[in-house]
């Protein structure tokens, strides 16, 4: 990488760490930037996953107050996230690179749809709670465990929008505030990124320069997201993610 590419990757890491802490989908910023530097798609995905670990941990620490009293819930759901993340990482390397290049544009498009629909999903969850006469299970029961495990398979494979999927599932199946659920989301993302990274360290190719730049940037972004993210307009964030994600789809299709 030249100096300008390194600065772009670092800036993308800060943005991704911030957005992942607040909403999710930071990969839609870092992934196309890594592709633009000339990294192959699989190498870019692996490097991105490794680099985002500090950001996930930083975001979880920033939300530590909202995690109070959720230890049992987090522990149980983390087991499913660990299993799913390892499975997704294995699929990433087991499938041929041509299959990955075919699947990724579809995954990015799905992620963008979820980003666009997030306000409607949140409103639907709120209406469900207002009209429901029954309390949801404290840990979501088997349905949430399986749902989050499957979402973590996707997260271990690509990571884009996994946080939004987590929030959607927990919002429908848990009776709690979105801020507390967002704190759990950050922990689950850290679990998935970490288990996938440990796996990748032994069996996959990655770019250390990209990893370090994204790691430092995402760690800073995680703290920014936890401190000031709630003041940012969700509309602005969604527009940014959709714009960058669209560029990623076009770039992947034209490769």
C-alpha cells in the first residue's frame, strides 16, 4: 500500500468501528476500501475480520453500563455465536474463491436491504411490545439461540450487517431496551470476530498492514461510537452505508 491507501484504510477502520458500535454494517465501509487497494476478496475479508476485533471489544467496553445484569444472557448467547462464527469461517475457506466472489454481492445486497428496512423493523418491534400481553423469555429461549447462531454463521463468513440481524432477532424475542440489546450485540460481534480470527490465523492468508490499520482505527471508532453515536442521525448513517455498499456491489460485479 502507498501512504494514501494506508490513510484510507485507517479512516475506514475508524468509521467501521464507530458504525459497528452504533448500528452494525461497518464492513460495508472497510471491505470496498480493502478491495480498492488491490487485495483479493477472500484476503480482504479475512484481514477485515482480524482488524475489526479491537473495535468490537472497544464498543463492548464502551457499553459496559448497559451490560450490567445481563451476564447469564450474554454467556448463553455467546455460545451460539461462537459455534456459528467458527462454522462461517470454515465455510469461507472451504468454498472455492469463485463461489465466494459470486455470493458476496448477494450478501452485501441483503445487508443493504436490512439497513434500509431497519426503521420499519424497529417500529414493528415496538408495536409488537405495545400490543403484546405476555412477557418474552429473559434469554429468548431456543428460538433466539438458534437464530443468533445462524446469524453468526453469516457473520463468520462475511460480517456485513450481522449486528442489524442480531438486533432484529433480539428485539423481537427479548423484552428489553434497544440500548441494552445493542450492548449484547457488541459482545456477540466480538465473539464471532475473535473466533473467526483465531481460525484464520492458522489457515488463511491476510495482509498485516491492513489488519493493523483497521485494528487501530476500529478501536478508536468503538469508543467514539459508544460516546457520541447516539447523537448521530440514523438517516445519515444509513445513507452512508448504502452508498458505500452500492459501490462495493458494483466493484465486485465488475471484477
